[in-house]
C-alpha cells in the first residue's frame, strides 16, 4: 500500500494523519499516512531514506519547509515564489515540491464567500505561512496587498519576490490610519499567548477577520477582532484541511470534499 508521511518538529500535535485517513475513506483510496518526528540536521537524510523506501509523498511542517524547498529537483510556481515547500511528491528518482498553504487559504476564503478581487487585503506576519499565501492571493487580483510584520525586513524580503509596489510593507504602528477589507492573521502570536500590537481602529463591523490558527474556542486574534467590532470571523481549520486536500490531490489525482472533513474535525474538538 502507498505510504505517506507528515514530518516536522514537534509533530505530535499534527492533525494531518487524521485528515488524510478521512480523505482516504471518503474517496475510497488505499493508503497509509503517518507522522514522523525529524531532529534538526536530519531532514535531508530522512527524505533520501524515504525515497529509497519508495515512500510516495511527504507533508512538511515547521521548521523544515525551507530545507524542503532546497532539496527539491523540481518546484511548482507557488513553491518557487514562496521559497518554502509543504508537499513533496516522490516520483521515481525525482522529488517535486509544491506549497499548498495558499491554495488552502484562498479556497477557504472563497468557500466562506469572502471576495478577494478588488479588495484591500492585510496580512499580519511574514513567516513561513505568510510567504506561502502571497502568490495565490495575488492571483485573485486584490486592489491592495499589505504585509505588516514586527520585523520589517522579513516582510520586505517577501515583497522583493514580486514586481515593484505590488505589495505594501508596513509596521504595526503604520496600520493606525489604514482602511482594509480583509485581515489575515499569519502570526504565531496567539499560540505563544502573546497579543498583537494591531490598532483596533483598523477593524470595523464589515472587516472580515481570518486567523490561520484555530481552536475549540475563539482564537485570541478573533476574540480581539470581535471586541473591536468585526462581525465576520473565520478561523484556519478550513485552510488546514484545504491545504491537505490539495496535497492529496497532487498525490492521488482525486480532490476530497473539504467541508465534510472540516465538519468531522469540528465535531471532535
Ligand atoms: P513563523 O515562525 O514562520 O512566523 C511567525 C510570525 O509571527 C512572524 O511573522 C513573527 O514576526 C510573528 N510573531 C510571532 N510572535 C509575535 C508577536 N508577539 N508579535 C508580533 N508578531 C509576532 O510561523 P509560520 O508562519 O509557520 O506560522 C504562523 C501561524 O500560522 C502559526 O500559528 C501556524 O500554526 C499557522 N499556520 C496555519 C496553517 C493552516 O493550515 N491553518 C498553515 C501554516 C501555518 P517576526 O518576523 O517579527 O518574528
């Protein structure tokens, strides 16, 4: 039976095996999918061993997405733009890399009736997750794409991958006088129990607030957005399942039903 893995460090918390097992049941595909902890420094050697063992594909999570990018023989356009890979397709001698985070996010936004075309979109954060979603968002032609990050250099590095002035890079302070339609939290601040220095003035009733993190309770960012007046709050569970669905499609050629799996996971929370 074809074997797949998700690798990272830590990896214990990963929902990917559950998600892919649900996809396999739903689409009647025969496969095994397990999690595998990799120690720092062992990424390359582990993936080469997987290749020798005829493993068909690997999902890569923090902190190895950049190393995965370096190791690939071929890259998709989104992976090349992102400089980060979350999906490895092992095809005989070749390792192909893709980044499905952005497709997962964009599909979830569209699924939630969030239009992107002609809208002003603000991304908070400039880490691996932000890098992965910029190109797929730009494909939908927002009128403005702004990246705010604590470390400005990281946001500038992302913007430098795209044509001049397409991305507006700012500090959190500079958000005070801005007006946007959609805010996407791509920081890990909530996970660390830290709050973001985002001015409440940027969030009004109609501003759609999306948090890449998710949970049983409202996430700290969505809680802040609610207090600030937003009536449109979406967490990142749909993105998580959506990026997994895109990986599954790349490996198996079959697109699973994302909504069904999101509903199953929500019920288990
Ligand atoms: P990284 O570690 O690569 O980046 C973290 C980002 O958060 C950086 O921009 C960092 O800013 C910022 N940050 C962290 N703490 C603070 C703080 N206290 N104040 C301001 N900014 C802060 O993480 P990832 O990009 O990989 O992941 C980000 C989040 O997205 C995580 O919560 C992750 O779980 C989630 N995620 C969700 C996915 C999904 O499918 N739903 C997929 C991928 C990620 P600085 O550059 O200044 O350090």
